[in-house]
C-alpha cells in the first residue's frame, strides 16, 4: 500500500544528511558557465573551459548505480554531459513527470564581496552556504532524494518520473536543454523546473521572453595627447546609456508578467589609455512581454542610438540571442496538483528564463516551483535553508505519485 503524504514527507526529512552531503559534494565541483568572448584572458574562477558539468554528472552516476536506477548521459560537447534517470512502471497512457535542474553556475564575481570561499560550501545554523547551493545544486540534490523515494515505491508509479541534470542553463549555447529537445530525448507530459526559489509558495506559469543585444559605438582613433582629432566611442556610449535609462519600450502590460525590463550587463571599449577609443560595445539583457518582438525591440534601441548627437560617432545594434515568452494555464492539472501539496502557493510569472520556456514551446506543461529564498540568487554569499530542501523532496514525491497516476 502506498504510504500517505505525511509519511512520504517524514521519509524525505529522514534523508536530511544525504541531501546535505550530496549538495556539498556537487557544489565543490566548479561548473562555472560563461561566454568565452567575455573572458578573453581566461575563464573565471579558475575554469579551463565553460561549464564542465560532467564533473557533477559523474557524482550522480555513482549514486544512481548504488541504487540500481537506470540512467543515460547525452553530450553534444565533451565534459558537458546531460543526465536523464527514470523510475516508474512507464505504463502506456499514463502521464510522465520530469524534474529538470541545471548543473552549471554563474561566476562568483569579486572575492571581496564574499564572506567565505564560494567553492568551499558548508553547513551552519540550519543552512547551506556556497556558490550553487540555491541555484541550482541544492534543489538538484533535493530532487535526487525524491528520485530515491520513488524508486523505493516504484510499484505505485504507474507512469514515469524522470530526473534531469542538465548543462548550460546559465548561458545557453545549445549543449543542454536545446540539444536534448533537438535529439527528441525528452518525452514527458509535465515538468517541474526548481529554479525560481520562492520557498515553494510560487508557481511560475509564465516567463518573459529574452533578447540579448550587442550595441556597438564607433568612433575614430587618435593619440591621447590630441583627443580632439579623434571621436571617442566610449563617450558616445555613455550618452547612449544615459538615454537608455529614460527609455520606455513600447508594450501592452501583461496581466501576470507586467512590462519589460532592460539591464546593461557588460561593457568594453578602447585599446590603450593613451589612445582615443574607436570602439565601445555594451551588451543589453532585455526581458520582454508577449506584445513585443525581438526585432521591434532592436529597432527601438537602434532609434535611440541614432538620436545621439555626437559628430563622427555611429552605432549598430545586433540581436545576439533571443527566446520567446511562454505561458501555461493556471487551470492545468499540474498547477492544481501543486496547489494540493503547497496550498499557500500562488500563481506568478517571472522575468527569468528557465528550462520551462523551451519545454512549453515544445508542447509540454512545464512550470517553475522551487525551494529557497531568491535573495542570494546570482549574488555573493549564496545560501539556502536545509528544511526547504527536505520539504521539497517530500512534496515533489507526493506530486509525482499524483501526476503519474493520471491517464493521458
């Protein structure tokens, strides 16, 4: 007989030590992801190449073998493996629930901003600390505990539960979720993406689209002893950025997502202190709503750049990367069942691009639901409460029993 929901929650709580230890082990592995062109002098945090997520996959593979759980790895690029593990009877006609987590992390940034070494994770006062404990390795360890619980009670899983540990979420060059979808390796009906924090009190059913724009200012090089002979592209870019702060992109406010946002994330320019800069480049990260398009946004940014009055200076604006907005109905069975196990949760939208987006575009009911508080997302001194991880493991298991008992 299937244990009741409260017993499953207690079983997840009993796995506290396992969840903590697994989180610490995988957080010690540096899987920092980055664009190569953004770090021409060498990778951040001592990385020889982006991601190297295979180091985490190797740890998970050993755990899976110890528990006799079948799994497959898939890699488009060496050392950047994706792992898919499955439990359940996989009876035809029953729903399949996937939980998809990422194994890469963002760079740690300035060491002076950290109170501790980012890649020496530790436990203290009921919390875990270190780069990745919140985003996304702590939730990954929690979901892995769910996998073990479901393996124990596999005879009650009519459909299938799929655990995915996937590379390249933080940058997205096509070696992670995009590769798995291209190869038709994902066959679930529903998916949970534990990558939004929210302390399990938010169900993210909609995401803004994203567009990365490269804005390039062009000037004229000259010697610094006579800058009047040149046109300083850095000065031109500074004028553009001041105008950007005042720009309101055209849009219709979305009932869940609201309006668009603009962030200037990177800037570089010039070749030497004693030369007038002939070029300057800024990278903009714009999160947009369904009433907008990447091409329309680019045109608005180009129009702003063209309005900058500086003789001899010019601008070009190019789309570097883009993704579409997505939305799942708040009435979807998956959403309603999450609310059964997390009755204090509410339906929300977000500006962050998670794995839910490409899954929804592929016709899968995918939503964000996750443990942890978002305060230290992508910031120094990352942390998460251990109780959040144990509770999530139990709730996710109970959700899986429900979803996988539904016929399609």
